[in-house]
């Protein structure tokens, strides 16, 4: 676990998640709601399956 790690809000585009992952050299991001509560996670495999990559 990383303190103050990167997250993405659920209403952001998958392409934004990809940009963050590439910039930070990570393979997954926690997804949060507007209040900062964890609602899921997205990883490179999800983006590949969705055709984003």
C-alpha cells in the first residue's frame, strides 16, 4: 500500500485513467465516488478488454 496513492473518480473517462497509469508507471487505480469512498478499481486488463488501449 502507498500513502496518498493516486485514485480516479468514477465519473472520469477511462482514457484519463490510462493517462494517470502511464504517467505514474502503475497498472491499477482505485476508483472513488465524489466523497472519496472506494467504489471499485480499474486496471490495464480492464482497459485492454474495453478497447481503450
